[in-house]
C-alpha cells in the first residue's frame, strides 16, 4: 500500500469532486482526506486528496490526466521525505527550530545543507551532523555569490525547497526565477507593513500595538511574494526596540515552523499572488 497526494487546479465546473473520486475509487484507492476550494473571483478550483493505493499508480495518473482538460494542473505525489536547503546569516533562532525538528524526525524532511555568508552558525549546525557551507559576500558581486550558492545546491541533486531562515541578503531576479516557487522567506514583520530592512525599528517608531511575522514565497519583488502564513503578538508603549525584536523572534519561529509543515504536507497552492492552503 502506497501513500499519495493528488493536487488539482483547474477551471471550476460541476461534478469535479464526484468525477475525481469515481476514478480514484475505481482503482481501489482508500481516500484518507479531501479538501477543496473555489476562488469566486478567478473561478479556479483547487483540490488536495490524500489516499492510499494498492495498485498501478501510473495507470491511475494516466486516466486522471486523460479525463481532465489540458489546462488542468495535476500533481500526483508520493508522500515522501522532502529535501531542504537552509540559508542563514547570523541569527540562530529559526535555524535552531529547523535543525531540532529535522534531527528528531518531527518532520518528514531532511536537510541537504546549510549555506551562510558568515561562519557564526557553523559549530552549532555541525553539532547536529549537518553540512555547513560558507559563501562570503566580501569582494564579490551578488551574481558571483549566487552562482557559488547554486553550484553547492546542484552538487546534492534534486531538492524541494530553499528556506531563508533569517538570510539577510537580497536575492537577484535571476536567482529567484531559477528557483521559482521553491524559495521561502520568513520576514520579521506583518506584511505588507514595514517591508525591507529594520522593520522592528519602523514598528517602534510608529508605536504599533501588535507585531508579527510573515512567511512568503520569494519573487523578484522584495517582500511581495505570495504569503503563506502570518502570526502576531500584542505589544505596548513600554516595549523598547530590543523588546520588540526579542518578542518578534518567537513569532518568527512559530510562523516559519508552521509554513514548513504546510509545505512538507503539500498543502500550499499558489494562486496568482496569493496562496490557497488545503
């Protein structure tokens, strides 16, 4: 018995759920979970179905694809371990959570390696047995630096996602397009407020009463990619800028952790510049 996830995106019409279930059941599938959503503005239909199959997955996939129109996006994915790259700079809090969860197998994921433009987190990373790659930003163009990063990533073969766990470098348009829909960032602000650098200073200067964190796919437009998850906490006038940073780190860890879980379970669909989570 093999465990699979079927993801479908197509134009909405009557009978989509019934027709899909009929095909799955005809092949002896045991359906474990099914969720769907229709975007009323774009009339797009999204569905995620988790099932167990004791049969020919290739024949099932062929029949599903033959049934739906060519404009339909169909993914039939085995439920398996995802491979992650983690990019960091100096801050450890998000990286720490990722390393511990992967080390203890809380997630169905493995870390291909950790890439950083500083050596600060090497010892900590290697304590868990993970490979650490130092790519200096000094005396290099951004393009040269990213070329080196791409070579490291390519050296391990296929992967699923690049997690920017407080990687404080702006990526080029070429790099983001090369890994389109595969790069995820945690931004230390409740976007779209306080984009760019020093959002906690911006929040402090503005006297906000809540602070938050936002995870999103990375695109060529800084901090404007499709949002995956967000979280907030309340603050007040007594908080200094350092207090905001300290409290914000906990939110960042929580939001990024939830984001990675959603990605590992294939629950995130990109819908233009938004996401659908099923």
